[in-house]
């Protein structure tokens, strides 16, 4: 233990002063006890600061629930600023929050420290270990599907996922500093035998388990999600076990923190499994193949508390026995999902539906999840969707229609873009419901080059004299000149139910401009979007540009593909 004493106590003495005697065993124990208490105090303060930050978001959410927003003109510019998209994170607000979090971790490495008797290297090694323990608990908290933070802040678990990833990566970096600092110190002291002590070996195993968790997340999450998920969970559990074995005594409190993390994770799993079992009793799913790789899944039982536009985890053991996957709820009566085929489960689901159209399989759903704004509180709503993002768009539209049933004040626009007109069949019933609702306008944009080619070949690109229901065709190579075509029944996709159809990309700026046009400063406009990253980036940029003092209160809600 004396090898941990600060270099100051073993440095060469001056000519006039003899070296101080090394501390005896009792003094060393007192030094380490004092250092441990400082670490505990620092972690209590760290937890308090994080709780305070969460409290600010809870208060902000409370004020956002007011029927009319508080008239805080100067804050309109701030809202616009924090909503701006920046590289690597969803918005400048997210980026600022992450910088604050990282700054706190760096700061807490050095506050409440004392290097009078222990070297800075040892102090940093111990503190980063404690910060890694604290951030492990935080990482698990941000991973919960049924997180209390979601209910208190109106932020669903998938929006907290970026915090889960950043806190997890921070935990790993702290572990690296912790291990490197202690290892280099012991090696410098020619005490490499310390690294072969059983508890230290357990710590090394925990560190490599966390390395595996991080590497799997960085390499497999996008390409092989199902494999990533299994490895992620397995090595996370391994790391919790070996961190506990690294400091196994309750007095050190590490095992208590790991028990808290494991308890939260287990309770969340228990809630999810219980709901899956409950909703799986006498429940089945009917599979209907759709063109262009889609599959309609209709469950015969309702999902308690579900609303269109939210999402739930779907379990069909006949396709994948031990897997659940999240999909947007397109309709609740009956419970309906429209699934785009990608790979893994969705590919197998679509292939099964193609071979067995109308097949009925045992199924269950767990949820609902997602924090969608209360659409009835807004004076005007505009919804953008790209491709299979139509599930969210039409689900939200049906939710708005349900909320405004019996009212003639609905003022909403749905803008849906797709590369292939075959996707219209995916949501034909939803188009009918929305298209026949007063106050709801639907604009369909078909952008695929082949679709434009097909139309131009059939129509001859003749010029129309302003006939009703004219289509607008934009050159697929980006020519700014537009050509109006007469509305030929055979050229229009079927079952558009009054929606305007355009063979060009939607002008997001024009739609948002129309949504705020004529709105007073006290009125509220909600801009929603779901689809690929490019669409969301454009919608975010345009919507934030309309968040100005003195104008209507513009809110933005984006749902991105991926989990």
C-alpha cells in the first residue's frame, strides 16, 4: 500500500531538511479512507447536478403543456438556435447538452481531490473508476424502455438513446483512463504482481467486456442489428458481474451501484415481458403481402393505451421466436402495422407473407411507446413523410381526426413523398379516411426516376391548358423548368382519394410557409416529419427558420428511421 503514497513524500530531500518519514499502516488506512470519502462526496454531488439538469427539463415540459405558450418573445430566437441541426447530433440543443455532460465528467475528475499524500496519477485513477461506476448506472437508466424520465419530460426512450450511447462511450473512456493510470503506476513501482491479484483480473475482464460492447455497437448496430443486440446485452451483463467482483465488498459501494443498475434493467425487462405475455393471450396476426416489399400485419386484439403514430414491439414467434421488433402503429382498430422489408426479421416476414398470403400466426405486441405532441392543442398541423414513414404520418393524421371528431376546426396538411407509386397501396385505406375529412389536405409526391420516365413515355409530355387535377412533372435530372401534364386517368395512381399528386420532390419551404401564413402570434403551428435523414434535415432547417419573435409559436417533432 505504501507504493501508492505521493511522489512528494518520497522525493529527494533538500540539503537542509531530512526526508519525512513514510506513513505507517494506520496513517495509510486513514489516507485511503479520507480519499474514499472524498470520492463518495464527489459522486453524490455529481448525481445531484445530473438530477438538477433533469429537473430543468421536467419544468420546461410542464410549461410546454400549457394550452397557449408563455409569451416570452426573446426565447423564440433561443428555441430557433437550439433546434438547428449540427453534424453528429440531432440539434444544437442536443450538442450543447452533451458538451455540458462531458464537461461535468472532466471537471469531476479533479474536484474534491487531495494530492498531499497520494500522487495525482493514483487520485485520477481512483476518481475515473468511480465516475465509470456512476456513468454505468446512468447508461442503464437511459437505456430503459419504460423510463420514468420519459413520462416526466415527454421524451420517449428512443429520443434518449443518444444519451445512452454518449454516456456508454464516456463510461468506456473513463475505464480506459482508470486502467491505464493504475497499470502504469504499478509497473513504474515494479509491482506488476498487483495486476495478477484476483480482483484486478476481474476488473480487466470487465474492461474488455465493455470494450466488446462498444466495438459491437460501432461496427454491427447498423449492419447486423439482431446480432449486435444479442452481443450487446450479453457482454453488458458480463461487465456488470465482473465490475461487482472487482470490488465485491458492500462497504466499497461499487456492488451496490451495480445492483441498482441490474435492478433497473431487470425491472424494465419484467414489465416488458409481462405486457408481452398479457397481450399474447389468444392473440394472432394476419399477414398481407404488399407491393414493393411491404407487409401489412393486423392483430386481432387491441393494445391497451395505444394511439396511431406511436410504436410497439411486435412478436411473431412463427417468424423469429426470440425476437421483438419496433414498428409504428398505423391504426389501432384493428391494431395494424405496415412493415417495410429490409433484412433479417422484416425480410423473413415479407417472404412468409408472399408464400402464405392471409396467413394467421400467433403474435403479441408490447407497448405503446413514443411521445407524440397533443395534436388537438395546435391551430395548424403540417406532416411530412418519406416512404414507409407514411405509417407515422397517417397514424398521426388519424389521431388528429379522432381528437377533433365533431369539430370543424381541423386545419392540417399531409405531405408524403415516395420513389415508387406502389407504396400508395400500403396506405390506401388511410388515404381514404384522411382524404374524405374536411380541413385535411394531402399532397403526394412521387420522385423515383423510373416513375417519371414511365409517365412521360405514356403521356408524351404534352402541355395542358390548365385542366383540373393537373400533375406537375419535374425533370428527374434536376431541370428547374416544370412541365404541366393533363390529368389522364390512366396515368394517375389509383385510390388517391382527392389527394393532389405531383411527380417532383416536395418544396418543404413552401409548405411550411403556407402553414404559418396568416397565423397570429398567439397561435400554434406544429411541423412533424418522419423519414430518411435528408428529409428530416430539410424540415428541421425550414421549421427552425420560422421560429421568430412576434410570429406564431412553431413547434417541431421529428421521427427518424432506426432505433
